[in-house]
């Protein structure tokens, strides 16, 4: 609310079911959303596809491709890093999932996939 960001949330009509560690999933999503709130420069989109992919996208003008390639490292004025997203990666992989990040045209895109079991 402080950054005047209204998320665009898109979900399919069908139920997507995955059997995962509830607390770990909560931590993954909390870390992704916290970083988006901290570093987004405007819009923020969350999309759940019918295949179960969760796509997060936000404009982040102050990031660089090199920082994203170091897997979610973000420098701030306080010289802290986006370690929360590194934790999200570890937790996602422990649940047999996959998390990727891409940065292009000022947009940070994070994709999370948890396989059906």
C-alpha cells in the first residue's frame, strides 16, 4: 500500500492441487512477495496456470541482469542482499520443485513449479 501497488492476480477456474509442506510453501511465497513489495517500481502480477506454474512479475528498474544471474541478489542502499529468494530456492527444491528468475526490459519474472505427485 505504501508503494501504491495493486497486484494483478490471475487464476484458472479449475483447482490446482499439490501436496507440499505448508510452512515451506508459505515461506517461499512470503519471501517472493516481500521482495516484490520491497523492490517493485509499479505493477505486480501473480498468475497461476492450469498446469500449476506460478508466475510472479514486476517492474524493477534498479535491478541488473548480473544480479539476477547470481540468483536473486539485490543491492540496496543499505547493501543488503535478497537472501530471502535464495532461501525460497532451497525450500522449493526440497519439495521437488523448480524456481527460476529472468530479468528483461526492466521486469523481474520469477516462475515456481511444483510437480504433481
